[in-house]
């Protein structure tokens, strides 16, 4: 937790990977570390009776969030409802977890063992982290339809050996 406190002493929140979201027709961050003054209200959204409490109550994560251990939600993923949380006490103290309505992996395990480990993971490979938390860029095509694209799809793809052969006319 000291890493989180130190971060918030230097930076009162942060917005990462700002993109134009065609769904809302505005610029939005894919990851937003909430301002210190709004963390309590943001956490309350995920508490029982909160607007987003159902996300925890309707999947496996209920077993770890609805105990006596205290936790806070500090970062919103892709304008919600997914978020990142950190436990303040108990056996999971200091560990960062990913909360989402339909997890693709075991969300009962932390995605980082500390806040600084989370920042390191993000710094090492931001497209991989965005894929992990399913943050997608929503683009509107010339045809007027919205297309959700994963950040990795924007990286240039290196031709494989088989595609190089096909271009030369050999299979």
C-alpha cells in the first residue's frame, strides 16, 4: 500500500492511452487512475447496493470481496464497469486484482502482487496489459459502423515465412 500512497502523493490520478471513443464521440482514457478525492465514491459503486455491485456479486469474485477484508477500487478500465482494486488488509493486502463482469481468466488471483509491480507490468508491455484487461479502442468506420479493436491490432505485423512464400508464388 505504500507504493500506492507514494504514487498518489506525486500524481493525483492519471489517464493513460487516451483515444477517441466512437461510442460516445469524445476522447476517453483506456485506463484511468481515479483522483484521490474520488476513490471512496468510486469504491462505493462496487460495494453491495452500489450501481456496479452486481459485477462482484454475480461471479466468483464475491468470495474475496464480500469478506471482512477491506479494499479500494482505484482505476477504471475503458470507462467501466471493469476496474482495478487493491486490498488494504488481510491475506491479500497490497495485491492488485481485476474486476470485470465476464472474466476470461481466473480473477481470484491477483494480476500484480503490489502496486509497483502493476506499474512495472504496464510499463513493460502496455498493449499486453490492455489485452489482459480487455480495453478496446472503439472506432467508427467510413460506413458509420462502430468497430472495437484491440490495441495489439495496431502494431505492424511482420510477415511470416509462409506469407512471404505465397507472395513470391510458392507454397
